[in-house]
C-alpha cells in the first residue's frame, strides 16, 4: 500500500463522515412518529428523494464492478441502463398511480386486496429473503475492502469492523426511518457521485490530459463500444435493453425498499416527477461509471500495470497504490456512501414489510401504540443482527463463487413478484389462495434449470438478464392455471 495512506487518517475522515450522518439523522428524525418512520409523514420533497435514490440504486459492489467490467464488456452495461429509462417511466405511469390511489405504505398490501392474504405474504417473504441476502452480500464485499485497506492495518478483526458498521447504520436509522433516510441518502449520494467524478479527475490528472482530451481518449478507445448485436451473446442489445425495462419495473417498482421513499412524497404528481427525474440522473451517473472504467484501463495500460484476474480489484489497486492520498480518501468515501445508502434503507423497509405484511401489526387492535413502537424497534434491530450473521456466514464460507451464487439465487425472487403484480393488474381473475406460494416457488426453480442448461437446450443460446422476464411469465401462466373468474369488483 502507498505509504502516504495512513489508516488513522482514513479513519478520521470516516469518523467525520459518520458524525455528519448522525447530525442529519438527529436533526430530521428527532420528532419522528410512526407515520414519519414509515412514509415520512407524506411530506418528503420530490427532488431530495430523486437525488437520494442514486445511492439507493447503487452499492459498493457497483462502485468497483461496473468500472472493472469495462475491460471485458466495454460499455455494454449502458444497454441495460437505457432500458431502465423506459422501465422507470412505466413505474411512474402505471404503478405509482395504483399505490397512491390505495394509499399504501407497503406495496404488498395491494396483493392482499387483489389476490388474497397468501399472495401478500408470499410477495413480502420473497422481498425479505432477496433484500436480506442482497444487502448482506453488498455489505460483505464493501466491508472486505474497508478491512483490507483500513481496519486490517489497524489490527481490528473482521467481525468487529462489521459489527461497528452495522451499529452505526442502526444508530441513525432506528428512530427516524424514512423521515431520516431521505436526507441521509441525499448526503451519501452527494459523496458517491463526488467520489466517482473526483476519481475520474485524479486519473485524468495522472495521464496529463485536459478534460476535452480525456473525453476524446475515452470515446476513441477500444472500450467505448456501447452496442452488441450478436444475438447469441448474453450482452446482445435487444436482450439487455428489454431486460433493463423489466429489471427497473421489478427491482424498483415492485420492491418495497425502492418504493417506500417514493410513497413519502406529498402527492402522486410529485412522486411521478421524482421517478422521471431519477431515471435521467441514473443514465448520467452510469455514463460516468463506465467512463471511469475506460480511464482505469487506459491508465493501467499506459503505466504497464498488470490487470488483475478479478477485474473488480483493478480500481482499488490503482487507488491505493498509484493515484495518491486524495484518490484513496475519495474512493473510501465513495465506497462507504454507496454501501451505506443502500444498506441503511434496507433495515427500514425490511422492518416495514415484516411489520405490515407478515405480522399485521399496523392493523392490530390488540396491541397498544407504545407496544407497536417497541415491536418496530425490535424488528429493526433484529434485521441488523440478521445482516451481521449473514455476513459472518459469508466469511465462513469464504468462497466467492458460492457467495455470488447465493446472491444471484436471491435475485430469482423478483420474477414471481413481476408475475403476481402483472396478473393482478392486467387480469380480472381470482386465484386459489393456498396454491400461490407453490407457483411462486416452482417458477424460479424452472428458470434456474433453463439457465443452467440453456446452451444444450437452445443450440448455444445463452440466457442473460431476460431470465427475469421468463420467470415473471412462468409465474403469470402458473397463476392463470389456478385462477377463476372474479365475481367481485377489481382494484
């Protein structure tokens, strides 16, 4: 490691960062009640949410993986991002009006009203499973980076550093919930975006290029290929663009974690304005990410630096060994901002889903308001402990391919959510309630088998992100098989 990177200096910077987070949390969450915790008292400014969702949609994994993959997959990732743009507009015009018309706090209450209690619980459980594993995976990767370059040199064991990270997240989210998170996420998105941009300028400076020269260099490089027209490739434009549309719908519009902040806007038009502006910001941010990817490869090749086998390791390698103190501090802050912005909201939204969809505490008349608050705090802390235990399990497994496989498997749960909501919105049928969980379990299993043997089954065709669409279609068809005409009014 570069000798100028003293761990105590980085620790001081991180300490100041978290102090500011705690101050924001106290300022905005000191008077938060139950409605403030869940939906921010329906008074959240749309532009604050739109900017804050940058960090919520990314993670520490994204921070290193997207730039790292540019060396192999060029700018193909932007094909998915262009699909996101369409998907977010569909969310704004189809899903948000539905959620606001029903005045929802948990979006899975729609499944109960439309398809029955089993559909609501199934949707919620899939969300709880997927988001718990996803958040733990992202925190595990980011905590590993911090352990390698910060806590490790200070002699702090991995389990202690992870516990400290989770305790800090718990400290500024426990009381205020959404009312706090929309402001802390904005703060963290600012550092995330600043981290990426300043890292780009650090490399540009090292290459002794002006900004216009850097843009020309990136555009003319071998990495700036955006479109892939090979139909058999996983990175084919049509596959990725269409998949991007459905990824945005499923992983944002049907995800409690991403929707809860949108539901805290004062009105539907403000929520729609928020998601539409966010869709534009996402494209801009990801263009910066892939540009950073091109820059790190251009820099490494110009300096004769060997590219690591794991492309994720290239950006940290350059940051901590070649680009100097400023770049290292910026990188650490960017990693922290990306990681914590996605992880902190997860605790609140997991709490919301379990509290409302599974335990039904919001509608319980047998529990006092004070008891409900205590339950809410307990559930919030329970999920914090669960994240810690999952991260420790990943550390025990200590096999990146196995852990990545678990993370990918968790992503299969979004297909059934897509199928459930599509069936509810676009049909007038009712389902046999007790069979819904079976359909929603079978669909991901079939999709996993199709993905595993796609080359053999489909003459070399590789299934990529379109697997989500297939998963949703299978769930939809399965629900049709167990459906009957609905004699009552449809939502």
